[in-house]
C-alpha cells in the first residue's frame, strides 16, 4: 500500500509538471512566477525594458536630490564592462548587463546594489561592424517576470530563466527570416505585450542574400518588419510590415481608445494591431541617402505621434485615427530649418513640449525644446555635443556623449541648468586630451541614463557607473 501511494504521488507530480509546461511554457511551473526579490532599497521602481517602465524615457520616482552636491551625487560603484552600447535592465534587485567579451556575447546577472555576480550566460558571436564601430550588443535586456530576453547584434534572440540563466528557447532571426545585415547590426530592443514578444526583424527573400554588403537599396523586404513570438516558447505568432529593419524599438500604446503597435522601420512607420498583427497604416519617412537610419523611438502623446530622424527629412507629427493618420506638421516642407532632428536619442514629451538632442554630429548638435502642437522651437542650446535625456521628478538628467552630466529643470521657456559635473575616475589618471583628470565616462557615452530605486546608472566606453540621486 505505501508503494502504491508513493507511485500515486509521483504520477500526480508528473501530471502537474506536464500541465505546467502547457500553461507556462518550457521551464516554468506556473508561468509568470516571480523570482525572489533581492532589492535592498524599498522605494522606487524597476527598469525592465528600454526607456523605462512606460517606454518613454520617464522615471516615476520622486524625492530627487536638488541641486546635486558640488562634486556630484554619491558614487555607489563603478566597474568595467565588455564592449557594447546597451544599458542594463533592473528587476527585483538584479542587474542584467549584456556585452561582448572576445568571441562571446555575454549576459551577466548581478546584484543591482553590490554588483556581485549571480550567474552568466554566453553564446558565440562573429559579428563585425561594417563601419568600424564596436562589435558588441546594441540592445538592452528585457525582463518579464521569470524570463529575460536578449537580442544580439548578429540577430540571435534568446529567452533565459531569471533565476539561474538557463536557456528556455532561442531563435536565429537572421537565418530564419533572411535578414541582410544592416549598417550597424541589430539594434532594436524588443518589448513584451501580453503573451507576445514583439521584435523588429526586417527580413528579406532568398534573392536578396546575393546583394553585396552595405547595398541596402538593393535589398527587398519579405513582410517581416515586425515579428511576434510566443514569449514562452519562441513560436512565431504573426509577421507584419513590408519593410527592412531600422534601429528604433517597437512601441505599444493605447491611442484613441485602442491598442496600437508602432514600429519606426528603415523606410517609415508601420502601425499595426499588436494582438492580431493586422497592419493599420504605413507612413513613409526616411532620408534618401543610402547610409541613413531611423533610430529614435516614436514619441506618443494622446493621439499624436512624433517621428524624428537626423539624416534628411527631420520630424513629422501625425494625428492618428482608426485606419490612418493626418499630418499635423512636417519638417519635409523646409529644406534647411528643421524643427527637430534626433539621431540615436529619443525625445521626451512633458506637458505638450518635447525635449531632445537635435543634430547628426557632435559639432552641430543642439538640445532643443519644441512645442508639440505647433512645431515651434522654444529654445535651443548648442555646445553640449550629442546628448541623451531621462526624465525624473520634474527634471531631466542629461548625459553628453563625452561623459558630462547635467541636471536640468523641465522648463519650456529656457535651458534651465540646476547642476552639472563631470565624473572622474576614483583611481585617478589624466584625460587623454591632457586637459584635467581622467573622466569616469569616456566617449561614446551614447545610452540614456536609467533610474531605478533611487540609483542612476550611466555608461561610457567600457564602464558602467551607479550614483545615488534619491536617498532612501
């Protein structure tokens, strides 16, 4: 009798595990179960996706130290990284950093406060940038409950378990969808929408694989601008959009009472139903020169969508309606005086005004404030080089590409500096220019700062640093 009871329990456990696989996907007992929270800082929010909790570069946290101390906020820690451009994701006390080390792309899971390593996952990569930029990942990890997703520069998409880094599934998007290498590799961070992982893929038919590298004007699309995967299994659920890949990330928002997906692809904006994959409309927007890219995420404010790029046409504001759009204003009407030309940074909208770095090169970039409704440039500040913004508690944290940090008050009337400082390396040293001490954040500091649980994370070449900007 005891043997029969043991067998009965064993078969019940097997049945439960089988049922759990169908409910929650491979490697999940119930699906969406949360790993233990390792946070030591009780206040604040996680930063689990590109551009933060709401995908628009805004932190919901409050209690910012204003102004910053003369020497800047307290440095909590700083450490070397591999090569790459992406920021980490922060979730439940864990920091996920995705970089390249030698011939391997590596996701490392750390304790977010102490940076002690918890686990690492690696896979081989042979990606080489055709323009000579570094060969590391461009995308930020994306965390969804018990899973973390990474999308490498060569197009490998992986889903891993948060708890231990074990592999749940993977897809070679370059092979499966016939992706022809873009100028700077894959650089569009996916997002999670319900049970789907929405990925900007941009594949091509077999005949396009014979096109020489860099000749994207000769490459044709195959209807896979956006691919939705089952987030638990990696199964393809739908494909939408006849366009190649750009560098902006997909956005999903409720616009005019309905959920709408927006993907700023190589040649224009693909709007689609994120549940079914049905295309809603397409808006062409791209510079005519071959080596141009669309890299800034769409800015959404109610039923208004702002697109911006830096290689030609500049910005356009659309008013979205079911099945289409109306153009409110457009920079295409002017050959020279463009309202806003964002490069790799995404502008941030606050109370009807958008703020962002406008300009293709360090020498001509200006931080601007633009009225969203009219396109009027309210103010423009030169001499910051290209920069990125993150909004928090009525202020912007501004990081220039040469490693200077500014705290700006959100003010549509003027460029309003509260504090500014240039972090230097604690170990000392001299800047390569010979002017002053060695900077903590070296060029190119291209990723926008992230803010989680009162800590600000910033990145320069080969180095990640953490500062306390909201005390606990």
